[in-house]
């Protein structure tokens, strides 16, 4: 199963998907919206213990609506769920949505991360900015977008470093399928091995896309010491976390297969973040299929697709932290400052 990045190494290498972002520098937060240019099959898997989500029940395979119009990732904790309404407003203006009689209702699942305690000024008055940020993100949707300290990753943090928005893609052959990952990394855990610059995701790196340092060898600390560190961090930063993302493909999938793809992509989080899926993270991954390529229910192809989803998500996590940049009032340094 040879894997190469797509031409952009972004989730938008999957045809019929665009990504728009809006960042609010003062509050250190933002919104990232995946706009589906065609009705897109979707699933979801939540494995963190503290999720904040919208429309996830709708995506279960036994429920009625089969496709979505967009997926939104946002900062702001529960306030950020308003961002999906802004994207929905924009989609309604375009005539998009699920037909109900004479009306169309845009279907916009969403997930949020906690970035309220990150050095930004959250005194936004009596109305949060997230609905407006969602509309701005939808308007900005394009094939190209920035990773690092942008959109939903603008105010993200990890254990000891700034987090960020990451993306990666993989091209499979025989059949030719594209897989793309998008993730806002704001985890309780660490994306690097101890205090080194080496990423846990290093075995999956392609062409030096996050520094080319390779795996840490030998490991500088043992698992017991790391566990003690994270018990302390959980006490200090309770509920101040969450990694949220999207895995997408142009292979034709059912809702049930999309859910299985989301589960596989969570393996990428576990490869790139240690520990992942804690009681204080709200880890959530959406899966999207734009249904361009018929894989004829070939189980061998689907296994390859799940493996590519896990590796692309691991790479996206590392790329998001690698690309984060320093800004005023940061509480955590970017990866580039670590020596």
C-alpha cells in the first residue's frame, strides 16, 4: 500500500471539499469549517471523556439523514457551538440543505475544544463572536488554507507546547483513492517524546513534513515518570483540553463505514498524542465520504483505507503543532522554540 501525500498535503486534496477559517487574535480562538460542495456521507466517533458536540446523534448509521453540508471545528468551549449556526446561515443563503417540504435545512455537525484559559482576552461582552466567526469561515472556504495557529487551532495548547491546526493527505493506488485529515490539537497529552523535539508521530512522517527528526532513541524518560506528570497536569488543567478532527475520502462509503473510518482515525490520535482519549479530553473525529470512487465493498481496500486514515491523522497532529507560531500573551511556547 504505497502512500504519498497529495499535491497540497491538506484535507482539500479530497475532491469536493473546501476549508475556510476565521481567527480572532484578541481572544486567541477561531473557527475552521469544512464545506462539502456535494452532499457528503458522514459518521462520527467520540472517544474523549469531555466532549462538546452538535448533531452527532444524527450521524449514527441507524438514523435518517444520510449526508451533511459542512462540518465545523471551533474553539470557545460550549460558546463555540454557535459557529455552526453561522455556517448554517451561509449555506442557507446558497440554497443548500436537506429538503423538508418547501424548505431546506443545512446539516452542520460540529465539535468544540476548550481554549478559554490560553492568554486571550475573553471579555467579549453579552454575545460571543462564534456565530459571526462561523459565517466568516464559510465565506473564506478554499482549496488552500493555513495550518498552525489559525482557525480552531489559534488558541490551542498541548502538554508544554502550543497546539495548532494540522492537516495531511495520502494518495492510495489500485484503486486511486485520496484520504485527508484535519485536526485541531488541544490535548491534555504530549505530542513530543518527553521534553525532546521528537514527535510521537515520527514513524509516519513523509518527506520531513514536521521537521524530519525521526523517532527519539533511546526514549529519554520512562512511562511511570510521564504518567506522574500527566496526573499533575490533569489536576491543573481539568476540562481545558480536547482534540477534534475530520477524516475524509473520495471512496464511496456508507454511514456505517464512515463511523468505522472515524474509529480508525482515532488510532492516529493515539499514535501521535500520549496519553490520548483521557477523561479530560473531548476527543471527537468526524468522517466524510464524497462518494466519487466506487470501491465495490472490497474489504481489502477498506482495510487499507483505515490504515491510511490512522497515519494521515497522526501526521496531521504533528504538522499542526510543528506549524504553530509565537504570539503575544501565549501561555505555552511553540515547538520551534524548543531546543
